[in-house]
C-alpha cells in the first residue's frame, strides 16, 4: 500500500492556530479568531468568504463544485477551512467528503508535529480525530482509506479499533487492514497485526510477517512457523527469510540450514541474500561471503533442477557485498 498520508502535508502551517469549533452557517463566522495582522484583510473579504461557505454547504450544487469551493476556501482563507471541512466531512457527496478529509488529515498532521501544543490545540486535535474515526466508520471508500491511513500513522487507538471493526464487517479486506496497521508504531499495532499471521490472505500474512519479524518477541514464531516450515507458501518463507536476515542478530547461525534443504525455493535463498545486504547492524563480512558461496554450491547440489541462471544472479548479489 502506498503511504499517501504525507502527500497532504502541503496544507499550511497556520492551521496550528485555526482552532475554531465547527461552523454551521456563514453567519456564525467570527473574525475575532483570525490573527490580528490578518483580521482587516478577512473582514474586507467577508462577503466573498460567506459566499464561498454558502456554496460549499449548498446541497443543490454538484459534489464536484462544492469540493472545488472548499479547496478554494482552504487556499484563500486557511484559518476557516478546518471548521468548514469538519461540518461537511460526512456529507453524501464523495468528492466533497474526500476534499474535507484531506483538510482534516493535513490539520491533524500539522497539529501532531507542533511543539509545545497548548490545551486548546489538544482539544481540537481530539475533536478532529473523532471526525476521522467517523469517516473510517461510514465514509466513502476513498475517504475511509485516507482517514484510516492518517489515524494509523498517528497511532490513534480509536481509529485502530475502528479499522479492526470495519475489517470484521468485511468493509476492509485483510491485506488492506494489515497495511493500515503497519503504518503505526509496533508497540501500538503489533497486537492488531498478530492475528493476521493466520489470515487466509497470503498478502496479509506477508505484511504481518514483514512487520512482526523485526520484533524480538515475534522472531522465534516467524522463524519456526514460516522460515523453517517448508510446507508454507514460498512467498511466506521468503518474507520470513528477508526480515530475519535483516534484523535477527543470530540469523547467520541458522540460515545455512535453510539454504541446504533440498526443498528450499530459490526465492527464499534470494530473500536471505537481500536481507543480509539490508542488515545495517550486522553487515556481511568476508567470512560470511565465503560461507554463502559455499552454501550456494551445496544448494545447487541438493537442488539439481534449479535454473543455474537464477543462482548466478544470487551470486552477483553476494559479490556486491565485497
């Protein structure tokens, strides 16, 4: 899954002070909340602002038009975009809902990065996250996905729980669900990802293995149940091999046993080499390079039907380590 969350951080940092309650009508706009240096400018354009907000809220207009007007409001009068977006975020119009969600996501990202956030900002952050959770619950597919990505990336437990709830209802499939969970820090999300090791979706299992395999508490499970179990699908064996080669300090002590098996898929050998190259804490040294070369020869003897060209490709990967 592409991590699209940070594509919305173009939203202006001045949102950090845009802490208004949701706006219901244009008449309720309070320009006293606009910073003093901008207040005269906003007041001078009050009629234009009110017209924009009225068009955003006009259910007689198409969703695309309303979404475009909301984008214009954000661009021209960003101090007002968050409360207006909040008020239309659950509209039935998919384009408007998606535009509003982008604004909400940009807002919480900026507030989350703010240093020394004050109490009022925390209140606005929580309120905005609550709206995003409601979008995950009943929003349009595109808005749901964006809100889920944002909430998971920020480690919001309410949204993590709602993602799990939507998975149980069949709204999110297992692969997408794990993809959202893996955007969160492991100390929060490992408990959510754990059960997808047994998913019927191989794609979901692969993501769970890659995510959990770097955690000490899960490495034995990943090693025993996926790397050492030759009955598991090749994709899962390879996923386990790569993450363990990359993160397990003891990997070199048992990797040769896997390579020398007479039924180890070539993809698993390839994953071992790739993971070893990616291991920054325990870079492959000259002794290990020699060991891999010997192991590949043993692998070739144990698997005479393997295409030698594939082995040559792996050999080249080993040479890059030198």
